[in-house]
C-alpha cells in the first residue's frame, strides 16, 4: 500500500513542532507512547451524499495516536511541508494549522463543495486559507459511492484543536470535538506516565 493510501486510511491532522511550541503553555507529549486510534480523534460530518472526515495534523494530537499512525502522518506532512508553508505567507498569515480532510462517497455522482467546509471556535469563524488536493480527482468536486478523496486544509493558527471546534458543511453542524478533548486530556496524562515508567491509569 502506498504512503498516500495509508494516510487516507488513517485520516488525521498535524502542525510542525515550531508551531506547537509557539502556542502559550503548550508542550508536546512524548513520542511513541500513544494508544488512540484515528477514529478517536476525528470529526465526521454526514450528509445524504457524502461523509466528511476531518483530522487535525497537530503534533499535540497525533503523538497520542498509536506509533505507526503518528509516524505515517508525520512523514506525510513532511513530504508536503514546502507547499503547506507557502500557503500562509501568500496571504499575510504567520503560522497555520493543517487538517487532513477526507470525503467518502455515500451515493453515486455525488457533488461536494470543498470551500463550504468551515470551522468555528471560541467565537471565531474560520474558512480555509488554502486547500491542497492529495487525490487527483479532488478538483472535479464529484465522488461516487465508496470512493475516497483527500485534501489538506490550511487554516489560520488561531484555530487551535486543543479548544472546542464546530465543523459546518452546508448547514450540517457537528460539535463532537468537545467530547474528544476530554479523551485527549486523559490520554496525554497516560502518555506522560508511560514515558516516565509509572502507572498509566
């Protein structure tokens, strides 16, 4: 299986270490001790035609995944780093958050609009600064039943995945991330304990 196919199956989000350290009071959890699955750290928006999976590529999140998942996502991010880094300066933005967005076809010849995927957090409304397709057919804005298309979404760094997020697609709003934050907090404490050789529960 190719690296891109692996990442599409894993479907998750990441920032560089520099970006994570720039956020006040944030530290990166140790590598290699996470036990979460990709389904534990994903936001899913379902409509009649498409299911949209959104995963933050922030190291503070992805380091809490099982090691293979974190390593695959990190390698994928590094492969696209130059393209991702170029997206923000062109728009006068310092620092970004990157999300991996996967669209699954729930019906044949389903249409989708990538620009209508937006996120709100802490009373702010965020539209993507850039959408960088991974799947060649992404630009067609059409998907068949059972097909998967993937792209990287670049947002302003003010969109912090360690705060509650609400995803909106054509009026369908999903606010499940707040529950996910509790799961991340618990796993982070366990990861730190495992790294120190202490009990994780």
